[in-house]
């Protein structure tokens, strides 16, 4: 399924977006989880700056 998403984003306006993955620590258990989103290229830095 990931291949289909990547292939779709390679065409046309899809190049204006980036898939970002951030590691987030849980305050309750201390375990790490991953949060991923597809954001516009201009907002990548903002995604990593938010908590």
C-alpha cells in the first residue's frame, strides 16, 4: 500500500508535499511511538517544531 501512495505523490502537484515521520515520547509510559503526516514542503519545519 505504501508503494501506491508514493507513486501517486510522484506525479504532478504531489511533489509539493512531503511525508514526515516524528518520534514522540508518551508522557504516561515513557514509550516512543511514531507519528507520520503528509505536509506541504513549506510546513515541514513547523511540523518538527510543534510538540
